[in-house]
C-alpha cells in the first residue's frame, strides 16, 4: 500500500509562485553524510538543533 496515487510522477523542478526560487528533490550529491536538514526561513541555523 502506498500513500501516493497510482501513476504519480515525482516532479524534478517545481517553481515557487511569486519568487525566482524552485523546489527539487534532494539527491546524494547534496550531502556527503547522507543526512539533510532544511532550515525554515524563520529559523536560520536551526539545522544544528536536535528535537
């Protein structure tokens, strides 16, 4: 059983409306340690925290 609908195709580039930014899947080359934390804009530097 999967939570994605049958036939779902993962997007490789999604524009963020109203900005020049885009979203993309995280890949192995993004981190040499195999673990990625994303800082929300209101908590820059929070990736060092463990909750």
